[in-house]
C-alpha cells in the first residue's frame, strides 16, 4: 500500500516563498518519476513539475523559473520550493508519480497554498 503525505502549505503574500514536502511510503520510490500537481477551485488538476529517478526535471510554463522540484531518495521525499508566488498559484498541491496511472487511488489529502495580500 502506498501512502503520500503532503505538507508545508499555508498563507503567504504575493512574492513570498513556501517549501512543500511529500513523504512517500514504499520501496520503489527511488525508481519512479514523481510529480507535483495542483488543483485550483473550479479547475482540473494540473501537473506543475516532475522529477525523474535520476534528477531530470520538467516544469509547467506557468511556474518555470520560480519553482524548483527536488528529491531525497534516502528519505522517500520529494520537495517543491516555490518562490515569487502569485495569487494564481493558489491551489491545493498534491504529489504522485508522473504520470499517475496505476496510482490513481493513492492521492493524498494535499496541502493548501493560498497566495493573498
């Protein structure tokens, strides 16, 4: 059974920063491409960033240059450093493997990020 537990969200002013963490259970974490996703009210969940098992990264255009994804395979944890936050970054942020196929039942509770003055 896989568990994904996201943390680190909160309320931040525009221009601020947050660091999200996702702790994953399971021995195969280090072999997987992991992603951070977000879902804003009334919108579909979207991929924000992903990182391969050997550190290759991809970012959505909307966050490129502002967000950085990283991982610590020894801790089964993936991180998302978010800088220069904008109100449009407000969403619930989730982690899962990328693509999430086969792990559709493993979505966690997510962590709320609210960017507002």
